[in-house]
C-alpha cells in the first residue's frame, strides 16, 4: 500500500520528523509492505454491490496488528475517574488513576465514576490507530481517545491511519475515509482537538 495523503495537525508530522525520525520511517515501511490485494477477501451482500469482492476491514486490521506487534508496538490502557467539575478534572487528569480517585473524593466528589480507554499501538509516547471502521469510530479516536492519552501524559502524538476515498469505495458502506475525516477536523478550527496528530490516507 502507499501513503497517498497526509494531514499534520498542530505540527504532528513535524514532531515525528524531529523527535522520532527512525520510528516514522518504520511506520511508513510497515504501510508500504502491505499488499492490499491480498485482503480483498470480503464478498459483499449489500444490495448495491451483491457478490462484489471488497477489501476486508477485519483482515486488513489483523495484518497491520501483526506487523506493528513485530516492531514492538503494544496496546496501552489509560484509566481515569470522571468528574463534571472542570477545575477538578484539569487538576486531576495527569495523576495516576488511584490518586485521581483520592483527589476527587478529598475535594468533594462522593463517588467518582471509573472509566478507561485503550489504544492498540503505543511506542515511545506515540499512539497509532489503524481505522477501517465506521465514521463514529474515527471521531472517537480523534476527539476523545488521542486527546485523553495526550492530556493524561501517556503520549505526545496521535497517528490515525485511514483509507482514502479511492480505497473506501471498494469497501463496505459506512467506512470512514481520509478526506472526510480531515474535513471534519478542519471544520473545528486550527486548535481542535488540542493534541498533535498526523492523519494518513492510504490506498493500494
């Protein structure tokens, strides 16, 4: 596969080039090592394209997972406690989960709610999400997951890998694509979400 398009949000790509050049090169090598045609294994049952062979999101995800694991990328989980008090949230979010709970209780929260997020690939404070899923999954990655890991001090950068529109039209309906998701980010303004990101559009 090839990286057809890139969007650097809050100098995400520039951060990679300066601080993790070798890591960035390895990410690009992994992407280009995947032969998309090997994963055109899904036979459509959708009315508008019954019987057509499509790219399989599950098979593609499994291949990327295998390749990133071989390079030492590991799943990471960030646990936290919920408060609706902005002041308390901002002061507690950087603490370990147990300390968050104690801090919130000490400052008036009776029963803080425990929650967590996890991401498949984290290495050297960089997180990667390979997303061949529905639109809502990508929005959650960009505006919730990467931001939580960033504000929690787990990562310095989030990377989102998506199919381009050219590839997406040969997948099931509803799959998110690079151009649409970058447009959504642009609509929110230059500083939202407040986390450095690199969004990559890939295709065969």
